[in-house]
């Protein structure tokens, strides 16, 4: 790492740069002009001190699209955000760069995020246990019946074996035992019932596996790198985890459009879905409706989550995304759900907004950027 970069990191936790299309530094806040005069910006903001053809700062100027990156340096976690601009009067393309050492901020956000994630898992735990208990219950009941049927088939196998091995006068007696057993237990019905019970057990085991798999998807350690992900799959997974909370209070209408993949942290995105849907459930008394729609729009994927609950009082609208703000009774929530959700969406360079009418319901709208190579396919 270059000397200028290291020195800057030691002196400042935040610097704003203005650079031209040749990547020369025109202005740098908190720095003496002697430190950046006649200097290429790569020396200050790049994790490797060299000019590079695939430099993301250069890409922002050339494409006119905002971009950002984070990386680990000797001074901590560095975040760089770059906004393009065009000075029409002099026909000059420039960029504004915000360089931040976010180590302490990152640690605090991680603690808040982890606390809210544990809260969400705690709220879901009882419902998930109930969802698992149902299939386990009938699997256990089916197994007891199957054990009795196996005993019938064992007795049938014993008689059949004796019939096959007996050539004396007792063979007719053995045949009579077979007929009596068949008359009493109905061997064909036993076999038919066994098939039904086995199918039910397979379905029940699949339900348990599905629930556990979706829970693991939500509770797994957060990925350090973004991956390609389809938001439709994430929403379906979330709804399966929340099934017990939903089925007693509301009906869910799912309307998934054809959407391209995005680059994201799936666990974090699923947590946003859980937070918003959980709030919708809590806003509904009984017989409610939650509508979920996804669609591709320009260079974004749009997710709408609408409920017909009590809505948000007008006096609370300005505080919805504030940390620790909650209308729930004391002890019923930390007030971090929507604040964390806002932070996660912002981290993904997306937007989250809402509209609410007291007494009628609320709709949250999330917009997330599409992977550039897919953006033209869904216009």
C-alpha cells in the first residue's frame, strides 16, 4: 500500500475528493493541497497503489454510474463511494469520492444487526417448533400403526414359509390359518395402508427438511462476499419459515414476476423480508391479507409488500426507520427491525420506502439494482 494512502488513513477517518477524468485530484477535504497536488487519485483510494485499467473509479467516470467498494487495509475497513458528475459548461467529466474508515461504524452495525437477527430468530422459534411438531407428530403416529402392520406381515410370512416347506398332512391346516389371518386383517388392505402411511411419512419428513433448510438459510453466518441471488427464491424461503405466524392471521397473495438475479448477501436480504412481513402480521387483527409482488423495472428489481392492517399513525411516519423506535409494548421488541432493514438495503445500494393510510394498511417498496449484464434483458 502506498505511503500517501497509509498517511492519509492515519490522519483522517473521512475525506472527500473531487477528481477529473484523468483521475487527477482537484480537491481533497481535510488535506493540505501540497499533499494531493499533481497526484493521481489511485495513490490515495486504491487498495493497491497503481493505476489500473479496470479501476472502478475510472469506470464510474466513463459509465456515469455510481459505485462503491469496501476492503480491509492496515488501518481497518475502508469504504469508498464514487458519484459521477458532468460540468456541461466546460464539458468536463468529474467524480466525487467519499473515502471513509468505517471500522468502528462497521463494528457497531454488526452488533446491532446481530442483535436484531437474534430477536427475529427468537420470535420465529416457537412457530418453527410448532411447524416441525406437526409432521413429526403424525410421523410418530404412523410409525406405531406401521409397527402393528409389520407384525401382521411377519405372521403371514411365517405361515407362507411353513406352507412352502411342508408337504405333509398339516398343509391344509396352515392354509386355513392363512385364510383366517387374511379374513381378520385383510392383507391387501394392510399393504395398501402401508403404502399410504409411507407416503405420508415421506411428505412429513420432506416438510421438516424444508423448514430446517429454510431456517438454516436465514440463520447461517453472513457471507463476506456478495453472491448472485433471485429475490423470488428468497421471498418463498422466508414465507416458509414464517408459515406458522401467517396461517392463523392472514392470507398471503404471491405475485412473482420474472426478475433477473441481483448481487447481494442473501441472509441479510431475507432478514429484511422477515422484518417487514412480521410487522405486517402484527398490524393485522384477524383475517388479513398480505400481498407480495416482484417485478423488473429498468435497472432494478422491485419488491412490494402490502398489508391491510391498522396502518402507521401520521405522527409516527417520520420515525419508522429510526433505531429503537417502536410502537410495541415494552419487552415486545427492540425497535431495530426497520432500522436494520433500511441499513441493509442501503448497503446493497438500493432504496426502501413506504406509504401508509391509518386504518387501511401499509405498503413497503424495495428497489435493488440488477447485475449490469442482465439489466437489458428485462426492460
